C-alpha cells in the first residue's frame, strides 16, 4: 500500500513542470526518446487498443518538411526544438486486437464495419497525456502545439496508413528563460463535484 | 537539468502499475481525492482551456444512481470500488477563456459560434491521461471503464450543464489479486518512427 510519488516526483511531473517554448542546444539522445516510449506504452487504453503512433522528427530534412505545415507562430520553436513529435491515431488499431485483447475474438471483425474514429482519437489522446508525463519522467521538457495543418501533416508524414495527426510536441531540455508566466488553473470547486 | 524520475517513481506510474478490477476495503480519504486533483490540474491543454470535469461518486446513494447506467460486466467492480469518478468534457469551457487565456481576448466570442465538441473531447481526454497518472501518484489504483451509457450518465449526473461523459474510473487501494494477467503492448518498432 503505497503513499505514492515523493514530492520531487510530484513537482517534476505535475506541479512545477512547464510547457516550454525554447530549448537549449543540448541534444536529446535517441536512447532517451526510446526510454520515453518504454514508459508511455504502459498506461491503459480501452480494449488495450493502443492507437497512438509516434514519429520523432529530428533531422534537418524532416524539420524542413514539417515547418511549412506548422502555423507561423509555431515555426521558430519547432525549428529550434531538438525533436518534434508527430502524434497520431491509427484508425486501423483493430487489426492488432486479436493479439492485444484476446478475450474478445470477435472484436476485430465487429470494428472493421464500425466507425472507429472516435475510439481512436479518444484513446490516442489518453496516450498523449501519458506521453507528455513520460517525457517529463525521462527528464525532458515538452511543448505541445495544436496549431498545424493536420491533413497536410498526415499526408506528408503518415501515408499510406489511415492515421489522423492529433498533436505536435516539441521535446528537449529547456533554457532557463524557456517558459512564459504561468497561466491560471480553474478553481477546484469549479472542476470537482462530490457525491 | 534533470535526469528525470527515479526508478521507484517510474515503476509506480508507468511500468509496474496495473488497472485494477477489485479493491480492498480501505477507504479513500477525501484529502487524497483533493490531492489527486491538485496534481492533475497542472499539465497542459490547448489554450489552457481545461475542459475536464470530475465527479467523485462515493456515497451509497450516488452509487445506486450510477449502477443501472453501467454495463452489466462493470457493475460488481463499480459497486465494490470506494470511489467511481465520472469524467466529463465541458462544452462551455470557452466561458472561462478570458481568465484562463487572456492573450487572445477574441477567443471566447469566436468559439461561441464554433463547433467546440472535438476540442473539448480531445483536451479532456489528455486531462484524463494526466488524471490516471495523478491517481497513481497519490498512491491510488485506477480502473477505467468505457462500458456505460454516456447519455444517461450525463443526464443523471451532469445536467443542466452541456457536458459529455467520457469515461468512468474506479479508484481505491488494490487487493493483492486485483489485476488480471497483463496484456501485451505493441512492439516499439510498430508504434515509433524516426525521421
């Protein structure tokens, strides 16, 4: 019966972490990015379906293909980040369910004929939540960006699979002045009800 | 420049945590539930919009209202869990943006006329990812459940606000035999691409 995470861990992942807009020049080793996924893969999804797909864009060539598809206000930070992740939902997640969720052998066939987009987007978004905190857990700072052309990013980076680009996340080590003043959070009394 | 979370923290939140189906009788103090939200509120959302709303159902009366709306296979564990959270997306999240995201004063007016459901669902799902890991960070185990009547739960628990029920999550302290055998995760080579 655990008392949970120690205060250093709570600060690192939650209360003192910041979304970062500018990164130091310190490179991000591939092993750290691999370690990030080795953590982020574990938390739960419905039917163990794991629809999230991750593309780590690090090379100058990859960045050059990505930059024109990003809103202008996001270009400088994307160019400057050591890594930009394209996070996407795989609409053919059900192809893997016979292995991932063997308890329901009919599920793949049922989903082949169903609208899977809502499930894929919702569960991939849960996984993006896990991914952002896993990035912090391996010592990185994250800067998520919703401002980009999702259709064009899918076409440029994700074809020919049926994937939907959901979010871009810059990763790296922050500069000391990397984060703007913190924005407020809603009062708990507005968010949380007790029954 | 941090090396990140220590190995005990990584195991607690990611690699050794399990989704739990049956809970011990140990009650969950209200302070622990409040602490959970005091962590989960921090990680980022687009426009700092924070659309997630949380209802902690603890009382026998609340449980009695919830149980008929939960799929039959989920009833025993819902009845037995010390707390069941109704996690929902507030489609009127934009009412708070003048305070939460003052840099874009026109945003509330723009969103009043826009379709906000996709934004609300996606960002609330990110927050549910944060919420599940925050539950583990305060020493709780979580058992998410997608099998319930979302429309009926919204009507019973969330009226009159325009809220969409997204997920139920049981919370408590696990029994030793609380988790079934672990299901496999996709190989990293299938999920992660490198550019």
